[in-house]
C-alpha cells in the first residue's frame, strides 16, 4: 500500500494526497504541492488539510443529498405525468367501451352512441398527438417572413373562428421581417390565445402587442381575469398540469419547448387585473 502511495505521489507530482470519503466510499482526492515544503512541516500541513477534507466532505454530503432530492423530484414528476396520462386516456376509453357495449346489446339509438364513440376516439387521438408533439424534439424550418403580415392574418383567422372574445392588435411597427419558423410561432400563439379565451373575463378584447426591444422581438398576449393562483405559478409549464376540465396540460410546456427551439423563450408576468404571456424571439 505504501509503495502504491509513493507511486501515486510521483505520478501526480504532489507532496500530499488526502482521500475524500462519503459514507465509507472514496468520492475524491485532495492534493497539495509546495516546492519548499519541509518534512518537519508535514504534520501541521496534514492537520490543516484534514480540516479542509472534513469541510469538503460535508459539502460532498450536501451535494449527494441535493442529488437524491432532485432524483426524487424527477421520479415524482414522471409518476404524476404517468397518472395524468392514464387518466386522460381512461376517460375516453370508458366512453367508447360503454357506447360499444350498449350497441352490442342492441339497446338505444345507434346514431347517438356511434357519435359518442367518434367524439371520444377524437379526444383520445388528440391526447396522444399532443403527448407525441411534446415528447418529440421540435425541428425548426426557419425562413424570412413579414411578422406584421403574419400576425394580422393570424388574428383575422382567430376572430372569424371564435364566437367569444375578440383579439386586438397593438403595434407601432409598420413592417418587420424576421427569420424564424412560422409554424412553430403560430402553434405557440394558438396555445396562448386558447388559454386566454378560456380564462378571460369581462367584455374587453384579448390583447396582442408587438414590441421591438433589440436584440429581441416580443409578443405580449394579455387577458383580463383573476390571474394564476400563487400555488400554481411554479407548475404551469410542467407537463400535464392543468386546472381545466377539457385541457391536457401540454399546451404551455410544448409552447415553451418550441420557443426554446426558436432560440427564444416563453414566460409570464402578472398585475392586479391581467395575465401576460411573453414570447421572446431573436430579431436576427
């Protein structure tokens, strides 16, 4: 053992090598080198380094503890995702099974229960599609386009489709060309507008603002209402988290993933009477 220690010292070209242990397992080494270190000083230096070793060992324990906590949180989220996914799939499957059973027995209107099967099959397909969209990496296809032409067309389409709240654009920009993925940006905006429609209160319009703050282009999507509860603010970008009875909880996580793929970001801020989601995209 002493011969191996000497060989290690020679190989590392160090005067002292102290092991760092955590729960009786070697987790690292602390080395010391000093050209003028005398043999009679080794005892004092060893005591000093021993104290450092103890401190570092404590920090190592904390790192292991934090790692264990992160692992536990990670598996907890996976468990929650799996439970929610199972719930989202189980509900339409139950409807399909019940309607099929009634049709098999020959009781009830066949058209009514066939419609139930089609509706629940569509819902099931929607859940699976959104999950696959979230789990797969977003492949960007960037190209130049005029963002004003795009956003005006998007708002016009949404206002013609939605029977509820209208969307209003506020923008001082006359024309602006950016190089980005039109489909990805449209998917983010669609998810945010659908959320805004769901939670908007009052007669006012949902607001989209375009702001240039170089080197970024910002989209603000604002809706009036009660806002996001404090207990939910850290969860809204977590997969499958939703407070809606009809949502899958994948819209916001997918939107944030796409925003990151576009080299931007998605986040939110609140005031007393509105919730604002912000999309940041690079101008270049």
